[in-house]
């Protein structure tokens, strides 16, 4: 044991399993939690417990929720004719922060990856298709990530939706605002050129 307390060792070990948290950062976080007032540290613990016990998946869209349906599905101000399909709940947060989308969401909870055992059944594709048919969306936006798995998922969904009376679109990909062309990778630059639009 590297530390004087096995509980501290256990906390550091558990924190180091979080995404983007290495052993040194886990150690800093653990020592920080030991320094803050007890109520603050216990408040964090209670919040984590509450999330694990009370937050689940929305039965309608698959987003994280503590109510059924979630508050986004309940919001009557949202455009019910447009559906944005994303991979993870964090993607909903990113799209919402943009302020550019006001329709409905559907969270797949992953992307097609046969090597990892993730197929259409694991993503609930049948339920998604049933929802699309039931709610009669005018447009479906495929907003999966621009990775090999995300592209495969978008292509698969596009094929499934091709014969339905709706418009299927894919989010644009290209050069981020504020970036230099010389620093862009070849794939990103190629996609930016392919997705070019006329200036009006």
C-alpha cells in the first residue's frame, strides 16, 4: 500500500478509473476531498448515490431522466416534426448548448460496432423505427459521431429510413471555427470541401 490509509488508496483507485483521470489527478482529487468541509464531500457522495438510484433512461427518447417521459419530451414548445438521433446523452447536452436545435431527440446509447458485439438489437433500432412511424416526423437528423462506428450507424439508419416519407439529413462536418486550414487533417478538409455550400 502506497498510502497511510487503505480507504484513501481505494478512493484514488476508484477515481483513476474515471474517463480522462490518471493516477496523479485521482490523487489530487482524493486529497482535495479530504481538505474540503465534510458536508461538501458528503454532499458529493449523496449526489452520486441519488443519481445512481433515481436517474434512468427516458422510455420515449432514451436520454437520462428522473421523470417519465423526460422534460425534453414533455416540452410542448419543441418542434415535434424533427428528430435528432445521437449516440449518447452527452451529445444531447452538446446540441442543446448550441441553441440551434429545438426538436425531439433519440439517444441510441452507442454506435454499431460488430467487433464489440454492438448490433442493431443493442441500440434498440426496432424501437426507434416504431417511434419514427408512430410520430410521423418530417425530418430525421443523423447526428452520430464522425467516427468509423458513427458513420456506419448513420449509413445503416439511412438505408432503413430510405423508403419512409421523410427527409433524412446528416450533420455537416468540416473545419471548426477559428482553425487554420494548414492544421486540419486530410479527412476533415476533404469532408469540408465535399459539404461546401453556395454563398448567397
